[in-house]
């Protein structure tokens, strides 16, 4: 099975990124986690990315805050799908990272999830791998069904409380 690479620009991003890691674990997807920065360790970020396909990765998740160039810099060096997570920081509430991640020039796509949208980043990576993996597709479908059942249970409780 292909692996997912989870890259973050700083270990300060980990509280958000952990939600993606937990979702990958739940879905039984193999992964690696690294701290590489587009600005502070550009050589290491590039070297990792250039060899990612041959080392068995099928998708890369890249999380960064502020002037968040990590996902774009990674995407520039691979044709693997790259999913960007813009990380919220204090001054601009994550709008800075969102725009830096999402506004890629034509030719180098980054699939950008919501600010701090780590769970969806993991799910999107899983859906990409599931194109060629029936077992993973089944696990994703089962999760959808569990999530729907949980919402329907909440609906039943609210209806019971308010609708007479
Ligand atoms: C970005 O700068 C990182 O992804 C992080 O979100 C932000 C701040 O990094 P630290 O100063 O906390 O290391 O590159």
C-alpha cells in the first residue's frame, strides 16, 4: 500500500497536524511525519520531495502557517498529489497561510483544505489512495456510514427535545 507523507513547517504546527495523523492511523494507512520548512530547511524539503515517489509515497500532506510556501514548494518538485493545510497563527488568523497555500499558479496544483483542516487533509489523501485500493475504499465508506449514523442520532435527540 502507498504511504502518505505528512510534512509540517515547524513542530509548533503539531497540535493541528496530529489530527491528520490520528485519522491516517484510524484508516490504517502507513505514513511518515517530518518537519521540513520551505524557508528554514529548503534543501531538506526538496531532497525529501524528489525521492518521495520512489520511496513509496502516494500523496503528501504539507502544513504551514504565516507565509506558508511549504505545500507549493513541495508541489514544485513532484507530480505526486500535494494537499496543503494552512495553519492558523495569531496575527491574521490563518488568512495569510490560506492565501499563501491556495493561490498557486497554473501548472503546480496544491489541493488546499480549510484553515487547520487537518482531518480533511487526511481524508483527501485517503481518497486519493483509495482509487487503487478497494479495502481502503471500503474503510472510507464505513466511516461515512458511522458519521451519518452519529448525526442522525443527534437529530433524533434534538427532535425529541423540541418537536411536540
Ligand atoms: C511556519 O511558520 C510554520 O509552519 C509555523 O506555522 C510558523 C511559525 O513557526 P515557529 O516560529 O513556531 O517555528 O513556517
